[in-house]
């Protein structure tokens, strides 16, 4: 498996050289090869840019510029993108980056699950029922907030998110270590949800459905 560069590279080199080399070594099953999916990436700031990653018939094509029909678009500053990949912060996101680097797309599966949804095409198609941008914010005292926005659905990238999830850096680390349960974080106000809460709830329901569709979450034959 190709590895991430040990030192930071430019967004262009990462998107156009590192990502294709990494994906070329990923082995896909039949369901994954059936996916026709466009992912947009918008990295803002010095050295940034926009790209479209088109997954189709088991191949990855990368186009400079974001296609408006992308099903999902990741929007982030170059500084925050670099922090997650090479500086290990915030830890919750850095853990996902590490898992993907080690296991490919299966590293995106929720903890405890070793496989993506049984029907990836159907899982991506379900995104068509959603539209809006959600931004996750990790706030640190005395430092700039770390942010990652995810636009669900086609169309232009809005100036502001429709919904936000905000948590402090210390609380995020407590979540990462298992010392704080997400529900407790929500009840105590450590995790704050603002804006279109219906969108957040729909995303949560979709993620739970995808997790339940994993082969590992289905009963074994004979049970």
C-alpha cells in the first residue's frame, strides 16, 4: 500500500500524484467497482485549489476544478488540511487519516466494523435525498479553530454552512480516548449543534443505516 508523504506536499501534488498512486493499489470488490461517484475537494488559501475525484467502474479519474454535480464536496483551508494529515490534529480526524492510509477506503468504516456498506452504490445514492453543508469545528483556546465543511448534494458551494457541530479541543480528545460519550457531550453542551438540526439528524440516520448494512453487522447464517 502506498504511504502518505512523510513531509507536507502542495495540495496539487497531493491531489494529482499522491491520491492516484494510493488508489491504484486499493483492491475493490464487485459492489465497490459498481460505484459511479464524484467527490469534490475545495482547499482554500495559499496554494489551494479545487478538484473532482470521479470514481467509476473501479477507476479513479481526477479533474482540476470542482464539478457542480459532485455528490459530496469537502471544503477546508489549506492550513487545516495540512494540520490533519501531517500535524496530527485534531486527533479524531488524524485517526481517520491514519486508518485510511493503512487500510484504504475501508478505514472510513466506523470503529468495530471492518468493511464498508454491503451496497456502496445504494449508500451513495441515498445521499441524493439530502442537500446542505455541515461544518465541524474544533475550538482551541488561544488558537484558531480547526474546521472541515462537507457539502452534501450538487450545486455551488455556499458561503456559510447550513449546520455546525462545535466541540472544544479537550472534549474532542476525551471523545477520542473514550472518556466522553457523544451523547454525554451533547447533553452537557460540550458538543454544540447549531443551524439546520434536521440535516444533522438525517446524516446521522444515514450513517447508522450504512453501518447496519455492513456484512459484519448482519447475523451469521444459522442464527
